[in-house]
C-alpha cells in the first residue's frame, strides 16, 4: 500500500473514534465476593472523552465540544448544577446488575452483597438493592456514575416517537480495552471484572439549547404535545442499559484453580434445596478453560437466606438451574467487538438530530467468574473505549502491504526475569511484556501470549510472546522459561 494511502487509512481510523475513555487507574484490594466485603480503593480515575464533529459531547448540557474531561477533582466543576454524579466515595465495592432501569428514579438498578457464607460446595449469597432510587437519594458509594450528553448531528429530522428502527447504529471501536497498566501486576483477574454500563435516559431534539431542559431529561416523556419544532419535548428511553464486558475469553489461571477448588455441583431440587442440607452438593462443576467465553450470572433481584442462592448457581458452573434471581446477562463483549465487517454488531443506537442523556456506570462485577480470593494485586487498571458510526475498520478491507513502505520489525521487551523458578502449587503471575513499532508506537495490546504454565505439575514451561504491526512485519519471538519444581 502506498505510504499516502496508509496514512489516509490511519486518519480515517482516528476520525471515526467518537469517545475515548483513558487512564482509569484503580488501586486494588481483594474484591471477590467469596470471603468479605472489600473496598477497591481508587487512587486516580481520570476520564477523557473525545468526539468527531458529527457527535458533540457535554457534561453540563451547556458547553459542547469534541473533547471533554472529568475526574474526581473536577467532578463538581464540570458537571451541571444539582447533578447526582458520584465518584465512588471511599472506593469501589463488588456490585452486580443486569442493566435494568428504574423508570421512576431514572437510574440503573444495582445490587450489592448483603452476606456471604461458605457452604459445602460454594458460598451462600445474600444481596440487597443499592438505595439509589428513593426521592432525593444520591447515588451511593461503591461505583462511579456520571451523565454524558451526546448531540448526534445527522440531517434535520427528529422523530419524537421512541423506535429503535429509526435510530442510527453506534459501534464499539476495536481498540477498546481494559488492561493492567505497565506498573501494575497482570493476571490477577481484576481486569476481567470491570464493567461499563451505558444507560440511555431520554432525548430531545438536537436544536435544544436550554441546559435546564437537557440536564433535566428523565425516563418519563413529556405529556404535552411532542412536535419536532417544540424545544424541550422529551422522549423517555430508559431501555435496559448496554453493559460492556472486556476480556470475556481471557481467564487467569489462579481464578480457574480457585473455582475448581471451591465449586461443587449442586444437586437439582425444583423447590430450592437448603444449601446446608447434607448431600446438597456432589460431583464436579462445569469446566472453565482459558480462551473460552462463559456467562456471568448477575444479580437481578434482592436475595434473602430463604432463597438459597449459591454464587455458582447456573447451568455453566454448578449445573443448578433452580435459581431465578441470578441471570446470565448478555453483555456486549470483546468477542463481538472484534467481529469483522458485516458481522460486527452495533453497540447501541442513537436517534438522528437528537441530544441523548446517557448515564454511565463503572463498577466491579462481583459475580464475575474471574473474581477469586487472592485477586488483590492488580493495582493499576487502564480502561479505554471508543464509539464509531463506521461498521468497517481499515483492517476489514483487504489490502497488500507494500514492503518498500514499512519493513521495520516491531520490538518486544520482556518484563521481569527471562527464567523464573517457582515451587509446585504456587500461583504463577506472568510479568508480561511490551511491544513498540517505529510506525505505530506502542502496540503492546497486540501481543499474542501463549502461557502453558501448569503449577500443579513439575516441569519446564515456555511462555511465548509474538506481535506484528499493520504492515505484517513480525517481531522476533520472545520466550520466558518457567520452571515448576
């Protein structure tokens, strides 16, 4: 591909990015629901959101731009008067949600652990709804939430009636990711448990300029005549929030080992067996393997002791299907994000010529299978995501790289020791590697890692790292030797 064409494709790729959320840094304590209610301390949490000219962004319904920033330090400064945004209080707590909306409060229903107690084959779970729905109540501590207003500039027609068939498709960019930052510790499971929910509250015609009307959007539509020419005519949306689950096919070995050790199959009982009854459990749970996607059975209603709910309830795990209070929520996953071309599904829908109020929730999903009791050293987590109206990326379009254009190989740099020796039975946490390219810069996210280490069996294992750049130049393979003895 000629150099000018390659640069043009890169400009297009940059242009279609609608939102980029960067530098979410989380300092972590153990957050699993297995033993106790632990806090995930937030040391730094800065959000930068960028947009193209066809979608303008605002945090206060008044100032519109292609880039907005929000953080704990600027929360009140950039938000609108009387806002109910929250930065998690003392830190993040394990929460769970299926994205269901409370149409009266115009907020997402979230559940937190009320109690957790070990059983013969798992842990009895009690859960209560977070009190964010009573009149005048603020959002509670334990999660981050803020309002984002998106003006979709497309033509001049505004359709008042709520009909997804009249709306435009928005896609999650392929470079959206949740990773452990370079100074954090990888492979502890925390990067698998972050969730980002996008709750569309309502919308108005895109020519609306009154910030009080825009920020005052709720799930309830105006009862007055709703004509496109009437400024402030609100169309209530309040559909189930779209929730993004990163790393759906990646599972850390320690979490899998913890699951295998603590989960036992629950015997079927349509009436709901007493979790402490003799013989309530027996046999093996469903298999969990790396590079396979598994459902998260999220909390959908309050759970009491009389409900006899186990954290592993679900056909995929302890095989029990008698629980109705946990629901395998259909998250939007990285697997869907990486589908090619016409196979790539939309992330959400936005009406043309509209201003939509989106309430964004960022939390730790307590029911994620990668939560385990020793997931306490993930520390710095980087979250980045973007939106685009373009279904295709430059990688979807076949092309033949020109060898004369870019022939420089990327370089992989190993983090940590080249040879590692650990005792048998000790969890292995790989230090990872970084990759740089002369044309593309940091391409660490593209590294393909094969990690066959099985700490339950003595032996010598080889962890390999490979990467290639856009022009299909491959780096020299890097290998780490892991000796289990």
